[in-house]
């Protein structure tokens, strides 16, 4: 296990057995410079970061915005399909030229909850994390350090200011053809529960201006926890702020009915799509009350 304490501009080393420095230099594997709070700045080469994460056989991805998040296990194959623009059970969709992706940093520190040896956070220009990757608990600190080493910035420094397109332009507005279902706020919990009871699996997507994460999953354990709609699926957890859902609407898209959960600015925060068969579609339509 790797545990670390940091001071400003500290440096630490990861060795072949995952230990800190203070042992013979012949066993030295990787060396990193950190910020005062232990972050390792990564180079903003987004394709390289994603490809390096693909060195791991299994990891967790999480996309979040102010009104919810989806965290799920992801495989190397699913990530590579995402990079190539091919849908899979789990898919990360990025805007053109990674618009809105501003900086990235990593940690090598064992999580006391899940045992993951660290994380990578990708942030927007407000330094808010919208996409996170965590290696699975069975990944060694050395293997995780190898991923970071492939993308590390040569020297820690604040991200220089640069002109970037406004990522808010990528926000998905509610389509004019969408039909208001009259369900808002905490009433969404009952709506999602009906879907979970009728559908074997659905396609759930969280939308942010910078990225979207889609997961095909059977929903279960739907609950309202102090205003948070929570549901689980296989290796997946979804949180949605009930108070942020100002409208739910049905929309016909790409041959399927979608449920759209709309935020306070009229933006689509989450969408849920039925399974592929005609029976799936009929069950979905019945569940949302069309």
C-alpha cells in the first residue's frame, strides 16, 4: 500500500515493489513532482491520457455535474471503442477537439473505501472535475504509476491561460418536439422505479458540456436519500438531485423513445433510453405513462 504526506513542491518515488523512496536507487522505478495537496499535474494531451488509461485491464470511470453523477466499471475494450466513436455497454463521448477540457491531475494514494491505488481527474477552466478514472483495487501502485508516468507534465506549474471555445455551447437543450410528462422533483423517483420494474436494461446517459457517459444497465435499488435519487446496477451507481429536475419529457430519437430529465436552465441533464426490442419499447412507454 502507498501512503503519502506532502509539502509544497514535494517529490516522491514509486519503486518496483510499490514503496516510497529511501531504498537503493537501483530499485527506483518512477519519480513525480507534486503540488502541496499531493496532485501530480498531467500534460493536457487528452488522447494520450485516455490511451494510457487503456493500459489497465479494468478501471472505474465517473462523470459528474452539479446535479448528479454516474460511476461505473469500464473495460479497456470499452474505452478504446469510445475513443474510436463506437458505442459499447459503457461509452464515453467527447466533444470535438475535447472542447472544455482544461487540465488534468493524478494521485497515487490508496482509497480506504474501495482499495483503488489512485485517481485521475480531468477538469474544466473553473478547475472543477467532470471526469474521473480510478484503477481497480487489484491494480498495483507500480502499474498505476506507469500510467501516470506516460502522461505526466515535466514540471509542476499552474495551467497557463489560453483561449478555449465556450464548452457551454455543447449543452443539450430540450428538443421542441419533446412531450412534457408532468413529472418533476422527487416524483422522478417513482418514475424511475416503474422503469426499473418493467425494463430488463436501459441506456442511461449523464450529459455535461464537456463529456457524456452512457451505460446499458439493469436498474435496481431505486431510492430517495435526502433529495437524491439513487439507483444501482451491476458495478454502477447513479445519483440525481431531485430538486434539479424541473421537467421530464419524452422524445423520439434514433428510432427509440427517450426519457429526458431537464435542469433549471432547460438543459438535458440525464437521458434514459429503452432496450432495443419492440417489447422493451412497449414496456418503456407504459412505464413513463405515454
